[in-house]
């Protein structure tokens, strides 16, 4: 019996490509920001994922919006996208670039009860709308019928925001272990946790407890430009766990074996800037002590000098102090130059073949070299060496 039913189902699927419940499409429904500023992007197409809302299989598109951007892909199916007039990637409104909750509140649309949340009803609801779409009927969506009001027009985004396509933060950089430097494909920034970082697709789609939407609605009285600028900057307010993590990283900061002084000081400054961003600034003298204590052993002499100072050292002075220390250390380790026998033979003090005025100049030069630590022994050359020395003196004007 089951074999006959299986054959009948297979025959039905072969006749109707939509009978298996899989959505098939040739291009995603995306906003301009998610599509990116590159007009020559290449997309991959695969039927290998399920919608984050209705859990039905659908066609997934994946692309890279720009050179420095991360790869993006469609998260929800086109049926769910059309019901909310939302982008398949960022789940923001296609016309205004706003969260669904903001549009629902501003346009007085109650869509929570319109879209079922149970698995069976949700699947039936999606299939019914697919059937209407194949029959040439319009979607029963409230967004196409509502007219935008003043609140929507004031909050809407007028230009694409490509910055949200930027690469992820490098996890190795957070631990201080990234050695790729400028070649790293990820951002070298410290993550900031908070209310705007706690986002998920379902809350954004259903318009429930969306932190970005709540932020917009609370600031609805301000201008559109000020509002969007504040959202870009206000990643998170003060967080106890975030403060503890940053302070621990700053207290345990150490200079790696192959790390340059510039990279080390920049890392310490980044920790201090992150603490200042959450309202916990670090005093300059404390930052200096923490940075100095984490230096390698070769800087022990500099550590003693800085800590023994009566006046505190500014953090901005550490760069020049470390640079001077490295210069003097390299000068001490390099071998001292010496006077070769050929030089002393050709330019020997007291040579009978050199005129007396030149003898005085050479004597003065020998005194200066002796003051610098060079040993010059008077050697009286004879033969061809004295002749060539006399020629060189006349030619070079020594």
C-alpha cells in the first residue's frame, strides 16, 4: 500500500515542481544596502536551507556585497518576505529601511495575529499564499494598503547603509593572538556587547522586542539624521561583563616576543578607548604603569627609569621613549668601527711626505678620533704608500 502511495506522490511531484513544498526562485528579494555598492557581484544559488520563519526549504542566494564586506545570504523565503514587505537578508522594510516593529507601530498595523506561529498553521498559511501567487492573485498584505505618515517619512533611511556589510571582528585579535596584521580579512576592533547586539531574526520579523525598533521609537522626536547617527554609534551602554573583560585584558597585557612597540602601545590604547566608550575611562598614569609593566625584559632599564621619575610620564611619551631605547640598544650591540692599517698607513701622522699645514690638520683629526675612542698610531710609511698619500692629499684637499 505504501509503495503505491509513494509512486503516486513521486508522480505528483514530477508533474508539479511546487508539489514538494520547496520554493524556487531566480533572484532574491533584497534591499539596496544588502546588495552592496559593487555592480558586478556574483551570486551562488542553492536549494539547501530552510526558512528561519516558516522552516520550509527555499532557494538560498549567497554573495559578497563589496571588496571589504562579508558574505551575505538570504535568511527567509520569498513568501515570508512578501508578507512583511521585508528584505530576505536584513529583515528590514524594503521601502523605508526600517524594522518591522517600527512600521507596524507607525502605520497602526497589527500583524502578530495575522501570521500564525504554530508549525502546522504556519505551513498551511505559507502554502495558501503561494497558491494565490501562482494563480496571479495579490498577497493579502497590509503593508501595500497603508499610506506612509509623517513618522515613517521622518524615520526612513534615504540612502543605502553599506557599513553594516563590513567583515566580522577577528576573534584572534580579541585574544591578542592575530599575527596577520593588515592582511587579516576580519576587523581588528574590540566587540561591544549591549542591547543592540542582542538581535534575532524572529523578533525582527514578527516585530516583538526588537532592540533596534525600540531605540528608533524612543527617539522618534528627533530628526532622522541624528537618529541614524546615534544608532550607528550607540552599540551598547555600560555592561558589567564587558567592563570586567576589558579591565582584565588591560591588567594582563604583555608585550609579545615579536611585537613592535607601536603595535603594543596601540593595543593598550584600544583597551583604554573601549573602557572609555562604556563610561569607565582609565587614568593616563594608570595606563602608563600597566603598559610599562608589560614590556619585555630587554626594557627593564627603561622600566626603572620611568618608575623612578618624580614627575609622571604621559602615555603619549612612551612611543618616543621606546624608540630611543631601541636605537641606543642597537647602537650598543653594533661593533665599533676601527681604523684599518691601510688608512693609518696612507694618512699617518708625522709622515715626511705630507706638507706641514696638512700635518697640523691631520694632528687635529687624530685628536678628535682619539676623543671618540679610536686608537691612531703614528706610522711613518715609505715608498709608494707615501707617494700615493701625497697625491690623495693634493686631489681631495685634505
